[in-house]
C-alpha cells in the first residue's frame, strides 16, 4: 500500500501465470538490424500499517510494497516488468501489489507528490553524464520533477557530481567511473534496460536517409517528401498549389493534444513536439551540440577558478510565431524565468522542474544589444556548459504574465505559478513548425513556419542534410495501440510512426516492401525507482536484495522481445561506463539468484536475511 491522498485509478495484483499472453509475433532484433541497413514535503512511501509495524517490534507485520506503473495500453513493457517484479517479491515473502495509473497520474505521484514505494518507468534521456546531477544530488531532494524523486542523499555522491562538472578529459572520466560505481552500490534506482526504438516510414511518401532519430526536432527536418506527395485520407495524391502536403504521424500519447507547455513535466515523456515549436540556442545534431537559434558563440578565456563565459549572437531577423522579433532580452528572460518562474513574486524561488539541471549552470545572462548576450556559467568545463544552451528560449511578452501564483489542489503541494500549469494551447514559439489546430485526445496539427531560419536557407554551422521541414503540415494522429499504428502505416493512412512500434508489431511491418523500419537505441532506460525516504526502502542492503530479483536478460528476451540492451549504469548510452559495470550476461554486483527467469527463492531470501530481516515460519518477510 501507499499512503497517497488520491486513490489510484486501478489496483491490480500480479498477472495470472496461466493467463495467455496477448503479445503478437516477434522478430529478433539482431536479425532486423542485419536485414535493414512543492513537493519536497509530500507524503512518504508506505501505509500506516507499515509505520505502526516499525514502532511495534513486539508484533511485527509483513513487509508490504506497492509498485506503480501504467496500464498495458499505455506501455505493455512497463506493466509486464512491474508484474514480474511483484511475482518475485511474493516469492520472497513480501506482500506486493501493482497499481496501474494513467501516465500523468503516475508522474504526478512520483515527481510531485513522492507518493510511491516502487515504480517502473523510463528515465529522461541521459546523453550527458551531468544529467545525473539533478537526478540524484541531495540539494534537489525537495524539488519537484526529475529532481531526485527518490529522496536519495549521499554526500560522497554529491561531491563526485560537483567534481565531474569541473574536470576535463580523462580526469572527469575517472570521477564519473567512481560516481557510477557508487550509485550502482547504493541504488536510488535500478537501471533495467535501454529499449530499441523501431519506427516505420512509408517509402512512397517519405524519404529518410538515417542519422537522427525520426521523432525528434532535427529528425523531422531531415525527412524529404517523395515526388511532392503526402497522404490525404486513404489516398496518396500529387500536391497542387491549393492542396498542402501533409505528413501524418501516429502518436500513442494523447497528452500531447492537451498540453503544449514545455515546462509541464507531467505531460512530457519527451520534448519532441515542444522542440518543434520552441528553438533553443543550441541543439544536439549528429552527436554534437551545435548552434541553432544562435548563429555563433565566442568563448572567453577561462581562468581556472570561475566558470566559462560565452558571448552568444542570435541569427538575424529571427521572429516569434506572432511576428515579434526575438531579442537577447528574451534569452536573458528565459534563464531568469527557468530559475524562478515567479520572477521574485513569491517568498521562495519556484524553478521550472523540466530544465532544472541545465538552468543551474547559468550564473548570469546579460544582454549586450538586441542580438548579443553574455552568458556567465558556474564553475564547470565548456563541455558541460553547452548543456545550458539546449533549453527552449521563451518569448518574454508571452510568459512574463505567467509568473503569478496558481493553486491546483491535488496536483502539487504548496504554491505553483501559472507557468507550470498552463496548457499553452496556441503557443507563441519560434521553431520550424507552428501550432495550427487540435482535436483533444485525437489529433494535433502543426504547420510549416516559413519565416524560420532553416526555411530561409540560413543553415550556417549545420550539416547540409538539415534543411528544414519539407512538408506543409505535420498531423499527429492519436492511436490507441501499436497494432493500430501498424495497420495505419501498412494501409497508407499514415506516413510515419512517431511513437515507437511495440515488438509484437514489428515483424508484420518489416515484411512489407512498402515500409522501411528504422531502429535507434534509446538513451532513456527503463528503471525501477525506490522511495528511500522511509523504511524498509531507506535501507541500502534491503534495496540491494530487491535488485537481485530483476533478471534483466530474461526481461529483455521475454518482455522486450530482444529489442533492448540490459544495463547496470544509467549512462550506458554514453561512452562513460567503467569496465566494472559493463554488462556481460549478468549484473556484476547483484546477480539474479536463478537461471532462465526461474528464481531460486531460498537464495533470494538469504539476501534479506543477510540484510538483517526475519521470516515467519510460513515464509512471510517481517518488517524489522
């Protein structure tokens, strides 16, 4: 149970092992690749019964844990991982339940209320090691969003997180190796696997030569229309002057039609759609962060004590979607606003959770004129400072008014600003696409912004293949399942699957000569999160014993159908993982006590006994 002020939508015990699986046929990943060229004072975890047990040693009760995740319609992988874990917990004498919540409710419970025992979900993409700082540093333990939702506090880890910001090259790598080893031992969360993202593209309407992930701001700007055609209903027709070329993409997440606020963490699993609407100063392109809305950056001399300084020059004639010029004042406002969305109106700052890690890198932002701004950074290397340039630049004339207080009972504890809760429909952005229309939970239509620098041919500093959006419209069509997405692409009613296809839908799509599958490894791992604020999850050795119950190899084979890579470190998508944490068939620290997915319950129970816990004669694990 979890002591939550809001009851879950659905409570469900583990999956009946006799119930037939509803997965479709699978296609081995290797075969495919080869053939395809605030919130800090929120409720702590556990129910009143559990707290009473810890105080009443004469009459201890069974350990009881709840695992929160989403229903199978939202994410069958997360659901099946949670059910598998619940089965294992029961085998070692723990009373375990699975609670299924809508995506936004899960994120609210985890990221804002901290109302959970365990949860299964994906972390945000971890493409730079510095992203770990806001994720696990103790200074963020009282902040909402992906700022240490686990309640983890380790001064040694804090020191390593600070040091890695300031050290260059191999010295930074040494610190990062120690940091990852420390996290793997103390376990605020368990990294499970990095999924492969498989997307389908209709050959007759879209040409995609590879490079970036398709469903990304850069990816959509590298798609080419084939023969000037686009889907219109059930047909493919040649474009005329009066008929726009529409790119239709299937989307499994209806929340994107309800909220276009780039700061609304509970409505974002990724920032692709806001990234099409809002430009940052710099963007990751071809594995390298390059100037985007900025034309160039001139770095000042580092003195080794203070942080670096950069003078940023904006691209000429850049405008917001309402025609207002983009100026250095907007950039300065953005960094001040992300650090405190109340702009000093409230007693304590209310930073934007979505970009907290990046905004903490900027010490000051001073406009020099309309086109130039000087950014001063906290002590860090230039490689780390670049991260701060990837936040969306916001128009001051649209967001300054959102700094006033807004009260939203049941969503966040304490005061919040309007900026954090506005739905931001018809946003005033600056990106290559602009908002056109929506049908709530059904569709979202964006149209080409012809005033964007890409569409004016101003691509200095970017690869030649980044040349703007080649269609007139991009319509995201919300689908209820991966099977529907598969059918729409195969039938020609959709051009691209924006949300990844589930493994069970891949084989049939891959067999079609009309469709090309594109595979990319995600940098957002599935993980098991712990609320370490209260016993027994506050006990590191208890968390270590729980970690042994996850047979990652078996989960990758059975749950991901091979379309994932098991991992120990959350940085496995980078080149920063030490040899001690490389995956070699099992967890090098806490291996699964069993074989081929079959748990050796006696060995698994011994880990809890070694951690100081006791069992009853009938096998129930007792709270200490």
